């Protein structure tokens, strides 16, 4: 249990550090464009609570799966983190493309690429932590 809690805390901190620049330089400027184009459909600022819960669910799921699959080396953790994060966000983003005129394929590709980087770094950190604190 200790390794799971420590892995979560480390991943949560990394998620905040990595997610901050991504949000400020990519997502929030894009959100402002969407809000301007679709003021009745897009909030002027993201809902912190739902975003926070989404991040926690993603981290808990990743840590649980990595522990159950016994992924505890940095390379495999990075690969697993990148694949699962990209898959999750592609599902979300492509669903939004399919039901709205707000999302574009350019945004989907940008989000997938940045999600792969974040997922790889966080996956590597989780794998290291699971092994280090087991």
C-alpha cells in the first residue's frame, strides 16, 4: 500500500508540474478561441473540480494497472504511460470531434502528442516509484 500512495503523490506532483505549462501555453489559449467562437457552448474558464477529478481518476487507474501488470522499470512505464494516456485523450478528443464543430483534428493531434510526452514521463516516474518503494 505504501508504494501505491507514494507513487500517487509523486505522480500527482509531476502531473501538476507538467500540466501547468501544457494548460497555460496550449489548452487555455485554445479554450479562449473556442469560447470566443462559441460563447454559449464553451465556458470562459475550465471547471477546476471536474478537471481535478479526471486527473485523479487517470492517475489512480494508471498506478493500479501498472502495479497489477507488474510494470516497474522506467522504459516499460514510459511506454505504458504514453500509450494509455494517448488512448484516453484520443477517445475523449475524437468523441468531441464527432459531436461538435469546436474541436479540430489539429487540436486532437497536438493534444495526443503532448499527452504522450506527459504520459511517458509520469509512467516512468510511477514505474520507478513502484519498484523503489515496494
